[in-house]
C-alpha cells in the first residue's frame, strides 16, 4: 500500500504543480488513497522530496534530480549559502533558520550527507533542528557548515 501510494505521489508531483502537503493529500484522496497530513508528511520525508521555486514567490514539490554524493556536497553548499538565514546551537542540538519554504530541502540534503555525527533532522517551513551525537561533535558540525559557507 505504501509503495503504491508513494508511486502515486511521484506521479502527481511530476504531472501537476503541488504547492502544499494539503494539496497533495487532496490529490491522493481523489486517487482513492485514504491519507492524513501526517502520512503525506512522512512520505515526503521518506521520498526525499524537495520544494523548488515555481511561479512568482511560490514553491512546489519536486523529486530531487541529484543523488550522486559529489552533487549532494555541491547542493548542500549552494542551499546553505542561498537559504540559510541564521544558525545557533545548544548542548547536542543545532538550529538552522532558512528563508521560508527551504528548510525541507536543506534538511533532506543534510540527512543524505552521511555526516556520522548527525543523527537526523527535523524540518519545518523555515527551521531545521539537527540532532548531533556526541554533543562534543556540535563544534565539528558547525565548523563543517562554516567551511561550506566559505
């Protein structure tokens, strides 16, 4: 069921412009899938979907085209430089603020960066929470981010 639903998600976002999770949930329901917003949110995260610029100031969901590790590093560098507004840390957590609509894309790339200190990310619209282990590695991760910002 999940595999079929995620195939449908990919089909929908490649054929139509989908701006929000609610839009995607509505399209899935029309296609016969009984979904909640939480289910759609999990699918987006699992599939690594990103938001890309659409018309005007709007963003739409898209399938990332780059999965090559070298491209991920370049993409991470670009997203950090273009989308990050601020960064702060405490204990074993780092909080990154982005311009609205960019947190999911940056978090997805960070999740795929294979940084051993990064346990995972949680992303909202404009905020990402990075969970780091051990807490002493926070400075290492901050240094890596600083180096990418150049």
